[in-house]
């Protein structure tokens, strides 16, 4: 097929085979190539000037979004993060959760989060360095006796972290109600200042969007943040038998200035024991 060097170069850039282009004459011209592109959109070609690119959109980073950006930048700049990830078998816990939901009556539907919070609160007394705030200017770490648990919540204004006060004193039903109330308050802009401050430890969960593993950013001046990831079903060995199991990875990011890797790993293993043996969550 005859064509000028310019037409051949253009066709090559577009990925067009010139033998497929109908020429109105003895050679393929730019107009013939334009016509081919215009009427061959179903093959993935774009007509001249018909770009799918959207217009650029400048967005001002102001208000809550600016505060979030500044806090995240300060956290990554000031805190030497490390992340530890462990796989947990949540098969028994999911069965327990399903049974409780079937008989919940007017109470809120239970997600994984209330059970995880109970496990967190049960294990904190043995690992007080996890439930702490670090004043790096004063060089003082305050290990808190009460667990004021922040829960990262996505809103139209950006990420907000409402705080469940005294989470250690609440059962799964009370936690489910408080989670729902605080999340709604954050998303509707009705959360009070005292409901958005004073956390001692944060949990961040993307629910079904959670990936295989996350490396969450610590909510400064706290020293740790815990992130459950999505639950997947996989075959696992149980002795010589193979069974279907529901597995979930749990991530924890810690401030390496005040939390040692051994302590973080030991804490997650203590969490794992409770999560994989959920009856212990309800034992006094």
C-alpha cells in the first residue's frame, strides 16, 4: 500500500495496519487515515480529536482535608514507623458472629470490628506500651489505663477519627452501637470536638475493600495503629486433613522510638489467640 513517510509514521504511532485502510486514490493519505479512525472506533481506535482525557481539575486543600494532610505529613516525618503483619484464622469467630446476628433482635448487626476491639482491650493490660501517647518534645510517654479507641472513618470531608471512650468497659453490642453512632456523626458533620480528640490507640479498617496487607500511618501522638484486612477463604491443613478456612491478615504499625518489634509481635500473637478462640472474648 502506497503512502507518504508522514502517513506511515502516523499510522505506526497509532498502531494502524495501512493494509486495512481504504484509500480514495492510488495511495493512503491523511484524510483516508482520519476516515478509518472515525469509523473504526469499535476496534479501539479514536477519531481525530476525540480524546477520552478529562480536563484537569485544581482542588484546594483546605479545612479538614488540610489538617489531615498536615497531620499525616507530620506523622511520617517525625515517627519511625514499622509494620508487623500476621495471618489469623477467623472461621470460628465468623461462625459465632453469624449466630449472634441471627438472634440479635433490635440490636445492631455485628461486624468484625466489635470483636476485634474487645480482643484489643483484653490484651492491652499485658502490653501497656501499645496504648500510649508520646510527647516527643517533652520526652514523655504516657501509658494510658483506659482505652480510648479511635476508629478511622471515611467521610466526604476526608478521613476523620472519632473516639470510642472507655472501650474496655463495653461489650460487643455496646461497641456496635457506639461505632454506628460515631461513624454517622462523623459523616454528617455532627461529631463534637471531644468525640474527635483524645484517642490512645486507633483501628483502621476498609472492610471488604481491605487488601491482603496494609501499612497504616500512626495517628500522632499515639504510638500504634491496628488494621484488620479483608477475610478470604482458603484451604488449610489441619493435621493430615484439609478444611475450608476464613483467614484474615492483621497489620499493626508502631512508633519504633517507644515500641520494640518484639513487643509488637508478642501483642499481635496475644490478639491472635483471642481471635482464633473467640469464646475467650466472653470469659471473665
